[in-house]
């Protein structure tokens, strides 16, 4: 299910909206009548090794150069402070 809220409502009720996102709902935030952002649940890999294997398999399908676990971790941490 997706709900749409205005910016002011999103600011006022952020905690409530995040609770809904945790249950699987998506929240579209709009300015006026224009959608500008979407809140959605982050799907976390339960098993890092499984996620790495999936990335490697995808790269193999497209005949891309092999990748190391260190490179994958660097991608994961990219943009973090």
C-alpha cells in the first residue's frame, strides 16, 4: 500500500510514517501536487555472504571482471560519514 502526504504532514508525523514504512507501506511526500520523495523500507540482506554471492553471480552473467569482497564493502560504505 502507498500513502501520499504533504511535506508539512511528513515533518509533523515522521515517526508515525516511519512506523508505517517498517510494516511495508510506501510513503510518497509531495510539495503541492508534485511528488518529490518516497520513503520505503530498506531490504537488508540476512546473510552478507549470500549477498556477495548474488553480486558475483550477476557480474559473471554479464562477463564483468571479478570483484573482491573488499570492493563490495567499499561500495557499501560509500557515502557514509
